[in-house]
C-alpha cells in the first residue's frame, strides 16, 4: 500500500465533509466576529471571504464584497486601515484611517473578537452537550455489561450498578502530573491489580451496599478478569449547571492546551518528527473526525469543541501574523506613544508569517510521516 492509499484508508468521505464543515463554521464565525467589531466601531470592511485562494463567486452587499473562494480552508476579512496605503509615486505608507485611526482599545477589541468567538462557541457547545447528555462523574463508575459465568455475575453485580467507593474509600477524582483528571476506572484497575480482600460499594436504585470478595489478579499465570464493561457515570444537569461546568472545564483545559502548544514548539525547534497525540495537523484532524463520525453526532460535537478551543488559544499566541501578535504590536505602539514604522511592522509581520507557515509545514510533514 503506497502513501496515498494509506492516508485514504485512514479517512472517510463523511469524515472529510465533516472536517470541512466543522473547520468552515469555526473559521466563518471567527472572521464574522472581526467583521462585526470593526463595523460596530464604524470601520469599513472591504471584503469577507469564505475560503482562501482564487475567488469563485462575489457579491457586493452593504459596503462589503462577500466572496466564496476556491480553497475550503479558512477565510479572511479585509478591514479598512489594516493594510498599508498607497502613496504618491507608487510608495506605501502607514494607514491613517479606519482601523489605524481607532484607539488602542478599539483595535484590541477587533482583534480579540475572533478568538473570543471560538471560545464562546466551544463553551456553548459544551453547555448543550452537558445539559442534554449529562455531566460525566469521574468519581463514579457505571457498569454497562456483566459477562455470563464471570466473577462479577457470581458476586451479584448487574448492568446499571454504579460503583461509588473502593475498599471503603471514595473513588478519587484527582489531577495527574500531566494535568489530566484521573477517572474512576483507572482507580478500579489499580485496585484489581493487587491481591487481597476487596470491597466495592455499589449503588443500585438509590440504595448502596458493599460487595466484599477475595481477589487474585493472576491464577496459574493467567490474568483474571472481573467480567464487566464500564464507563463514567453521567449525572443529569440543568442548563445553569451545565454552563458552570462548561466554564470550569474550559478553565481546566487551558493548562493542557498551553502545554500541548509548548510541546509542539519544542518539537518544531528540535525538528522532532515523532508523533504527539496532543496536536494534530489537517490529516490527523480529518482522521479523528472520521472516527468520530462513525460513532455518533455527539462525538463530532466533542471534536468541534476541542477544535474551537485550540483555535481560540492558538490565535492568542503573541506571534506576529496571528491575532495575538497583532494585539502585541498594538500594545507596543500604545506604550511607545506612537505606532511602529511601516518598515518595522512589515518586517515583524513577515517574520511571523514565515514562522507560522514553517510551523504548518512541520505539522503536515509530521502527520504524513505516520504513514511511512
């Protein structure tokens, strides 16, 4: 099987379509937020494009040329006063109108609107998910199936039982050194990995009872299985509770996202092409979406949440060319009392753009290298 066949085997047509849709919606709303904050402050927006590259369709409406472009990867808005103005004799100079004439807080509002929109979208999707599907309780383990003639069946365990304590202690919902929550099923595995007297506190129909038994993880060199499948218990949640949980989940995700980006930059500068499950390129993202599409619509929503969170925080990284980099230049100009010169700003933005392009190439090459 050659490289293209290997990549095609990992993706599905439905997965590709869902990938384009999820990324397209996230990008469209990101750019729409930039557009809205600029227009709200009276700044003209020359064009708004869905997609990149050659323009397929265009239509002027309310002072903006709305475009549909060939490449369904991203989009852009052309805000008046962000690009250099053409002066006499074919020279260029710093713009003095539109975006350039806004106060520092107005510029930052325009630039911050895009990432904040992705953040709001992620929180909104989480709220919908938690309110309709419930909130996973990492300190409670719900038994889904009990194998016939298994030790679990002999102990009287039933599907729907919820394990709430192990050996008389509440199942820990702690945070590991990597920042990830340690769910209850890992604690259950730890308990069953050692021999001795075990006690499971089980909740059934609102009543709790203890099930005690002697356990040997291996008998005559054969690994023993309890004979159950399980998952985190899910607690119903009202919309306010779901919203608060979404905010908490987002706050807890920030360190993990920042560590993931930090690891990406470390690998980039050291040219380390080894695989990293925390950050995926376009092929890896499409592969994840393909798997999610085969599971359920809610799995696709989970992918959309992660993608919007990643877009929000990546765009806030203070690299020239990204929203965070532009915000940094605005702050530098405000502290200096005057903006950077055109040549300084162009040199900084060119370096930032080159860095982002190289980073994208690195991520794509690392994605493809998995199939060799």
